[in-house]
C-alpha cells in the first residue's frame, strides 16, 4: 500500500472512532467528568480547605493534576479494551483484518482512538477544574509529553487486555483490580514525602506514581521523584507494551483463528 | 491465471483438531467455483487462511500469484469476503459501512461514495443507505455484506453461505447479481448447503470432507459421470464414501 492509502486507512479508523466517542458522549465523556467533579467538590473544596498546603500549593491545586491524569488513564485504557474486545466479540474486527492495512496501522488506529478519548476527557476535566481552583502551567512541554505518553501507554495496555479477554468479565478485571488501586495509590491525593521511608520505597514500585508526578511537575513544578526517572519509566513501559502488542498481532494471538 | 492456488495446506488448531489435512486446489481466474462439504469439513478454515483470518499450519496458499503469508497486502487487495456470520457494525449506517470498508483499502471517502451508489442500487439497498444496519432484515444484511465485500472491486469474491436464511425470491435475485459480476470478470468461490444453488451457478466444484478434497471437477462432468443421479445424491455418496474410507 502506498503511504497515501495507508493514511486513508488510518484516517478512516480514527474518524470512525471519533464519531463513536462523540455519538455516545454520555458513556464516553460525561461519566469521568462527573466523577472527577465530585472529587473536586468533596476532596478539593470541602475536605481540602481544612488541610495544610502541600509543597506550597493548596490541596485542591495539588490534587487536580493527579485527578486529570486518573481520568486520562481510565479513559484511554477503557476505550481500547472495550472497542477492541467488542469488535472481536461481534466479529466486526474481521472487517479490518481482511483489509490490506498493515498490522502497525491497525494497532495505531486502535491506540489513537484511546489517546483521542483520553485527550477529550482530560481537556473536559481540566476545564471543569478551573471552576474550583486557579491553575498555572509551569512547563507546557513536560505537561504535553507526560499526557501523550501516559495515554499512549494505557491505550496499548487496553489493547493487550482486549487481545487476551475472553469475555466481558475479562475487560473489567484489570481496570477494577489493578488499575484503580494503583492509580489511587499513585500519589493523586498525597505526596509520598509525607510517608515514612519504608512506605516511600513501597510507593516507588508503583509505575503510575511516576506518570502522575511528571504531569504534576508540568502544572506545578513539583515532583516527588526526579523528572528524568518519570520519563524513563513512562518511555520504558510504552516501548515494552508496544513490542508486546506488535508481537501479539504478528503471531495472531487473540486476534486470528 | 490461477485465482487461487493451494498446495499441501494443513491446519491444526490448538487442542489438536485437524481442520485441513493437506489440501491441493486450484481455482482459475473468472471461474464460478462451488466449495461444498458438510459442517466442520474445513471450508471456513480454508477461507479463513485465504483471507488471512486464520494462520495456516503448513503448505502454501496464493491469491493471483501472491502467497497469503509472504505478500499479504497484494493478496488481500484482490479478495472480497462475505462471511458466514453477520459481522457488520450494527450501530453504523449502511453507507458508512461501505465507506469505512473502502477506507481500509485506501479508497478516499469521496471516491468510496461514488463507488457505493451503483453497488447499493444493484443490491436494492440504496433507499436504506442512511439507515442503521441493525434495522435491516436478515436478507438485507446479507446483501449489505456482499456490497461491503465489493466496494474495493476485488478480482476474487469469496461467499461463505451467502444465502443461508434468505427467502427464495431474494435468493434468485442474488443469483442473478452474482452471475452478472462473474460475467464481468469477478472470480467467485461459493460455499453453500443449497446444492441446487451450486448446480445453478457454478462451473466447477470441489467437495471437502474431514479436511480433505474428495472430488474436484467441472459441475457438468461430475453430474454426467453419475448418470441419472441428482447432485444431492452424488454429494451424499461422496461424503459417505469418504466417511467410510
């Protein structure tokens, strides 16, 4: 296929996905915005006003980047896992698999859908957060890089989950029992510097901590871990997940047969 | 020119089920070819390998000279598939299903819309183009899957039981359409359990059973060779012989 034909195929995939995301906005965009707004109200305004500043920022200012990141992570992951698994379950995936689009374009199409939904939800949550607090951007480049890499990573993660899922239970186990606990314990609501040394070390084993801190650095200029380490973890996991997805598609595991 | 060339094709699924046990088959360009066999004989697996939906275990399969494993893009560009089960996006409008499928083959939206109109008109779906596909009847969904398979103008159309559950009148109109596109140059491989359909449409036939080709010859000679027997009796005899063997 020529580059222009490959582009047409890729564009078709993301256009179709964008139309779907916007058509069912009450399922794809509204829920994370409502949930995060409740966090802003309860933890930010009601409880947060009683708490001491963290790293020199009010509590709500401190938690906003983490809450945006939480909705980006969940939305990106859920988009690819549900879209891919539903396409597999209805056999609609065959439409794409019989086409001459190379595997990498198909992967990129699904992953871009997740990134796109993460972007839309992230921007909506960011806008809502402005009703509750004042935000400044400390480093736009770090912010954008952390956002894109995180949504890319979790879109890839969702795709791996979708490939292996054998039922609708299979697409909810990882988000419920792995993703949510790791996100909540990833430093959204606190700085690990407030912990005793042992629990600080335990927290460092959570990869989501690095993503939230990179994103927070982009907004506030503060991070519990060095920025270079945040991006090393992010880029490292993204490369590993991308290689896993490429291998699964090449071998047809969970995709063909 | 060989539209399809298969040599020593085998497929063993995980768990040990041998779906194909060394298939050799050639389908010439321009043919209207019937692939017959009972459920579980290996027809859909063979089609799956030709369309890259199933990974072969061993052997060779080529579409117009392009091996499906080594030159998948060239092979896929030449194939249109109408699968056995409905696999259309039920939330999508009829026209968008065609335009999106064209997009996957690198055909831009504007060109796809122009291509879609005559196909949908020929298949009696033009009036339904802006309706959600879930509102279509079973027969209409079958025709929509044919339309989708033809949007990129493939040289080879594979139909896996396309008229299952379709009423007689509609089946006849689909026959006419298939005859027409075959005359216009599209090679067609048809699997069906309606033997009168295979007899009415196809010039050549292969019968597959237990993952092996039992017979491969022209429809005319197959029927002539068995004297007064109907195709149904010939078919049952072939399947029975193979089962006994």
